[in-house]
C-alpha cells in the first residue's frame, strides 16, 4: 500500500482492483497507438498491455488522515452491484463485465490500513460515476445500506442533480444506474451534504470545479504545511494522455471540449510544481507530480 505525506496529513491508497484491461481503441477512438509504442518502456507492464493493445486501469480509494479526521476520497466499483443489461451492452459491448457483481476484499484492505468503515468521518467524491460510488453502500439483508454510517457524504450539488437527472432519463445506463443503488440510499439515510463546487470541507481541504467529464466533476485539493495534493478523479484517465494531451477518452462524452479545457488547465497549472496528483486510474503508485516532456507533452514522476 502507498502512503504519502502532504504536510502533516497522510494519504493512504487502498486498492480495490488493478491492472484491469480496457481496449485502447475503445477508450481512445482517436488515440495514437504509435505514441504508446514510442514510449513503450514507460508504459509497458503497469499501464498498457501491448500484446492485448489494452489500457491497464486501477480502481482505488484514498484516505486522507489528518488531525484525527479520516476522509475517504472516491468509492470504487463496490461488491455485488448489477451492472449488466441492454444499456451496458449498447455502450460497452455484450462481453463487458468489469463493473458487474464484483467480489473483492476492498473493505478488509481498508480496515487493514487502519480504517474500518465506522472510522470514516467524511466521504468525498470527484464525480458520481459507477466506478467512484460503489462502496458508498453495501448489501445487507437484501437492501442497500450506507457502508460508512458515521460519515457525512459531501457531494457537489451540481453533480448530484446531474447524476439524478441522468439516471431518471436513462435508468439502465452503464454509469447512470449506480445512482439508484449507491447514491440514493445514502441520501435517503440523511447522510448527504450537498455543497458548491468550491466548498471548503475543513481548513486546507476544499473542492475545485473541474467540469467536462461530468457536469459537476470536482478536484479535491489538500493543502497542508505548504504541500499540495490534488485528487484528480477522471480529469485524466491514463498516463498515455500526458504524452498525447490532445486526445480525449470516450468517457468524456458529456462534454469533450470542456473536459479537454479542464485537463489542459490542470496540467498547465501544476507542471513542474510540488503538487502531488492522486489519480483515480493510473497504475503503479497512482500518484506523483507532472513534469514537462518534449514537444509540449507531459510525463509523470511517480512517487
Ligand atoms: Zn473513473
């Protein structure tokens, strides 16, 4: 497990599942495979499976531990969630089952890291897609109940409203249906606080608007003792995008143009600084800093 110090805050990465293959050509319909080939030494193994022409994706949460308060960032895929059906097949194809009926030891790993569910004080989320909200609930006696019962779940109201509307419009959609089993039950239990996209949760921990991938996507910014950490969610999915920054993944379909502008702004702002980026889907440690590479591209200095 990775643990990183930001000032006197500690950030722990807890893995749900990693090295999950996703077709490069599906994720990046306008991607340039040659860029991957040119950078094979950087990407092979942890980030791209060259034999299968597949991205290797990690799904994990982070826990920020500071001043006796534990903050969970993003909730992964979750166990026993039904993610099949026509809506999923139409989007991903019929043999896609990455998110369906998983059975991982995520909660055990979280507890082993020192964070049993009852120890979590806040649950934050960059955006409300199914691979970021799954562990917000778990199945007990046939019903979805909040996993983190002592926590306030703090969501951007814009994101909550957009995810709710998307689910109402497309209840069987691949990303939309998780609202019903992973977000709504937490709201029904009275555990949700809806806030602005620049909300400060506590001193040194605040949200920043980062729209595009979803309408209310946020960055989560931790500033402690002069150090900065940014939890970047799905503003950037893969290290490949650092090498080919103009390319957009299919998942940015909500608003490709805005998603790219948000990504460009973030990279330009933090390149060469001491900001540690905690990504949602990179392999290896998943965190590091952005450095300049040749020709206006970027690379990642993994911690
Ligand atoms: Zn994601």
